C-alpha cells in the first residue's frame, strides 16, 4: 500500500472484534494539538474534582504495576491470571498485617514514651535556648539581644514541642484522616486485585487506542518510561525497606529510646532524596543529646548514622538502583513537593510517574531537536 494511503488509515479496534481498517480523512496538525490539549485539560480537571477520593485507586494502580511481572510469571507457569492476582494481593495483605502486628506493640510503647518525655524535652530546649541567647548577649551586648528577647525565645522554644504534638494528634485523629486510612486499607486491595487481574487487557486496550501513524513512536517512549519507572519503584521500595530495617535495629541496639520510630521514619522517607537521611539524622542526634549525659552515647548514635550513609551510598543504592534510573535527585524532589502541594497524598503518588514521563518526552524531543535543521541550520533573522 502506498505511504499516502497508509496516512489515511487507522485501526478501529472494538473490544470484542478484530481490527478492521477504516478510511478516514487526514487529520490536521491543529486537530492533533487540540486532541492532546483536550486530553490534558480533562485529566487536570478530573484530578482537581476527584483528588480527595482517588488516593486508594492510585495506590492500587501502583501495587498492580509493581506486582505485574510476578503475576505474569505465575501465569506462564500455568496458573490462571485471576488466581495469580489473588495470591499476590493476599501475600501483600499478609505481609502488611504481619509487619503491623509485630511492630504495633513496640511503636505504641515508644509513642507513649515520646508523650511522657515531651515536658523533659521542652525543659531542655528552654535551657539550651537560654544558654545560646545568654552567650550571644555577652558577646554582642544588650543592643542585639536584650533580656526580653531572651526570655521570649526560651519560652517559645519550650512550647514548640507541645504545639507540634497537639497538631499531629489533631491531624491523626480527624475524621477525614481516619476515613482516608480506612479507604486505603479496604478499597486498595480490592481495586488492586481487579487491576492486577486485568492488567494485560488494560494495556492491550490502551495500545489499541494509539494513533496509527505514531503508534511505534509512542510505544517506544512508553517502553522507556516503563523501564525507568519499574526500576525506580521496585528498586526504591527495596532500598527504603532495607534502610528502615538498618536504622531501626541500629538505633534501638545502641540504646536510643525512640530509635525504632526514628529509624523507620528515616528509612521510609528515603524515597525523597536526602530528606530521609537529614530528617532522621537530625532527629536521632537531637534525641541523643537530650537522653545521654555524655558525648559517648551521642558519638555512638552518630556512628550508626554514618555507617548507614555509607551503606546507602555505596552498597544499597548502587545494587538496587544503579544507573538504570534516569531521574536526577533534584527533579524527584521537585516533583514530589510539587505533587504534594497540588494534590496532597495523591500528588505524591503520581509525582514520580509523571516526572519519569516528562523526562522521557523531554529527552525524546531534545534528540529530535538536535537532529533537526532548526539546530544545524537555524533560520537567519
């Protein structure tokens, strides 16, 4: 068939019938741009309208995407796709429940310990702030730091922990937070099972909707996004779990009272580059300064943190992520914070897939530009 005729054909692929070539009029460039812009606008409006209820569905899509290779392997071994999906979802539920049941008593004990230690930490912060301001007053005089400012700052430093604790308690105890937690716990496994079961059908259906003329180009970019995204999701999940395990065990072993909570927080937040390490490190050192009367205990906690950074930078991340993930740390941080600011928890879950897609498309168009006359022979002004 001549190329001119191929440009006038698309494949109409109904869900229950084979592909049938249908002759249509040639689409103009303006129509293509209008279609793309319209889809983006509809997607944006849907996020704006339904962001508060989409979190369980987005979490289920992430779970189905992460478990699809294993479910496909089970299917190739002779297991029906529905049974393979059910086994994988039940395995995830069982692992989550076992993890929660094992850690729940320890976490509750440490939360109670934290609540009881709040007055002590407040007193220590007051004393530390007063000493610092007194030192500044002695060095720079009363014109820079007077007695009223010193008393005000030291008093506010002590009350910050109480305000933070009451804020966190209010957020956790709010009805909307409880509703979101219940919806994630109940809706996500159900939706995840159906998505995992029907994942190949969904992929084939979306593939059948691709424009005939640009189908191979879109498929190539989709494969590149899948390669980067799968490496990041699965590799980052393993890295977070290993770091959480190391920090929780290490900080608890050296005697830090809240070592379990701080370690889990540092490991689980490590999916945001540098944020988990900085937050966990500062929190652990601050608690060590408040708990240990001598610098030896603080140095031991610092040693655990330093060893964790060495393992993270030279063992864990190179082994499970390596150079397969073409997502710069600054781009990931910006995407996570921008997604969280725009759509909350849903935006955080969608941030990395969107960032990976934008990165692949940007590199694709950059290659097109560098190979085009616009780069080699720009028009004269």
